[in-house]
C-alpha cells in the first residue's frame, strides 16, 4: 500500500469531535511515562539526527534516550538541581537538546527553551525575569552568557556542550561519569509546571508562558489528528529548538505515539535544495514547515525529487497562501494541511486529512477545543462576520491551554474575558464551519469603509512569479483613512520598476476584490521578522510613521 493512501487517524471529523476525551491522570511525568515506557521495546527508534551537511546520521532508540536522560538527570542532581529550579537551555538542533529536556522533566527541573538567535541582551532579560539558576548551552554560544553573567545574580550552574570553558561544567565529561540508573523520577502533579516559553515579544517585552504537565499530554491532539502520525512514521518538523514549534513537532505528541523524529542541525543561510534532498534521502513520511519555507520550496525544481515516501504535509506559524498549497500539491501530489495555534496552546484549529480541504482556510477546531468568532464583548458572531478568535474556558478549561503569563497577572487577565480566552487574532467562520484568518487584531486595514485583511492581499501578491515574499500594512491617507501598502521581496530574476509596480497592482485587482489592491508598493531586500520567522508588520508600520 502506498504511504499516501494510508487511512487517516481521524476518519470522521464530527464523530471524533463528539467522542474524543483526553484521559488526564493525577500524576504524569513525560520522561518516565512516555520515554521510559517506549524504552521497554529496546530497539524502537526515537530520533535520527544529521549534521549541517545532511550526513553522518546518528540514530537513537528510546532505550538510548532513557539512559542518556537518566545520566543527565544525575549530573543535575550532583550539582544541586532540585524540583522547581529553572534552567535556561539554548542549544542548536542536536540530540543533546532532547536528552537534556527529558532529563530535566524527570527531575522536575523547569526548562526555558530558547533559540540560539538570541542576543546577550535578550538572554539577560530572560534569565533575570525568570530567575533561572541553571544555564545549558554549547561552546559556540557560551560567550553570550559570559557577557551578561555578572548581571544575572540568580545563576548558579553553567553547563557547556562541545568543549570546555573555565567556570563551566563540561557536559561530555560529566556524562561519562554519571550513572544510567536514576534512583527516583519526580512524581509530578498535573498542575506542576512543565516548562516556560517566552513569547516573541513583537508588541512589548516578551511574556513568560507557563505550561503545566498536561501540556505534554495535550499534544496528542497535535500529533494524532493534525499531523496524522503513526508509530511507523518518520516525522520532520523544521523548527529551532527554542520555539514552541519544537514542542509541537519533535518532542511531546510524536513520542507519545511512538513516532521517530528527524533532526537536521541546519547552520548558515537557509538552503531549500538541501531540505528537498533530505526529504528524499531519509524517506521522511510526514513533514511540517512554516509558510516561509514552503514559499521557498515551491520555487525549486520539485520534479527532480522522489516524494514517494512522503504521505502528509502540514504547516503552521502563520497562514499559508493558497497558491503555495496549489503548487506543492501539483508537483508532489500532496496537499499541505494548514494548522493554527499559539505558544499558549497546542493545535487548536486545523485542516485534517478526512476533511475537504479549502485552500487558504485554517480549517476547523481540534477535538477537545471549543473555538468561536466573537465580538469585543465575547458574543458569538454569525458566519462571514469578522471577529476575535476565542477559546471557551468555562465551564471547562481545555487541556493544553497555558496556565498563565507567569509573574504577569495583568497580562493574563487581559486575555481572559468572561468565558473566553482571546487569542489576539481575528478571523471569520463560513457556513460550513471553516475558519478564515484575517490577521492580528491590530493588523486589519480600514480603508474607505472597507476592512481589508493583509493576509488576503499578501496571498494575491505571492501568486505572481516576481514576488518571493510580501508584507502588507495600512498607511494613513487623508481621503481614505488608510490605504494598502505592500513591501515586496522580489524573486531573483526580477528587478524593481514602475512597470512592475503597475503589473503587480493589476494582478491583485484580478485575483481579489479590486478595492484591496496596494496603492503603494515598496521593494525591499528583506522583511522584518521575529526570531521565530513571523513577519513583523508592526515594525513596518513604525517605519512608516517615522517618515
């Protein structure tokens, strides 16, 4: 049987919505209850990791992860780590990230996963805000810690991988001496803190998103239904270890199911050809990447690759343009199933394999989640009416929603109104229950009485071969209130010109409502983005205000 014809885990969406219940035990430890349980099979593969060149694969079974995470837990114990201690972990895409994370879970030490793209200033803010006691990083990034170390009084233990450094504990040396037997795994109640993520911080200082133990368990919804994973799959989520996408894509839900995950330690400039080569070479069966990546991949010569092992593709992080979905499906035979969620949640809305796909739609709410479009006061709105994406939290809070913005009660209360959690995003729902993304609440453009979604205009622009990337904002206008302005990164074979501006404007008028076309277009070499790769439209608005 061809992998693409395997029956999906969710066969009937409505029936699954009605019948699905996530059983939540009183106590749960991802390390012992998931990793160590799978380790009983001894040879079950958990992780395949390759170096920056895409070569030298290292294969780890769950048995390996169990023993190595036990060793790391013993290293932490030796140096005084206790349940509830916070650990700032900043590692590239290497297997040691998984080993350290699982080792911390077993002890009840709370990881703060962080991207290696952070600057010393970013790191200082995060360590001091969380009062982290432990730092885990590699020798290439240790200098960033050294630069701010004296400004971080809470730091007690510094652990470095890949080399030695004065005043630091060597991961490799300590792991050699540590026992693979762990005397006692910490018993964790569901309300105990599992990990803390910092938000991207595009609107203000980053907030600390506190997730409890149930967050790990709740990602079964992400992996089983949206990613459609099975124990026989090899799944690749293209994500930095510091993003919540890593928790979504190569840790919790995947290992609960028993799926092996693939990891590429990408370095330097993104190489779309390498991604396609790795998909083919290692026989990836399920692939997840952000829209930015898919936009680059569809510009490559897809016909020269063998996608026969690949059976399912998903995307999240920001909406995926319908044109990209069309090209990918045409060239690979596989549709991309868009999904929606936040650092604060697991997968909340998605397109599932059993559903009819509407390209450009976010899909429908995930099992276990009651999602609606509401007005400012929390009143549900009728179909095709723009409003806030809100998650019902009363009378029952969904499993997998963050506990709070830690140390920020005001920030927490601002998101919870009545029986709803307001995501901060806007959308509408059609008559069939499909959600359609409009933008962040402050991104919507109001022009001559019309309300314009920047995503719709961006999607129209992306359909033109000259456009590699596009970002759209509203800029002030004396007559219309606001007009649409597009910032465009051109494909390599195109040059800026007045003729091209007119061509792009006419193109938008043809593929979407004419009033949405960009009255101003500016060609740029790059778009401002968050460290997780999302376009920062606010930065573009601020730039315009300074002109």
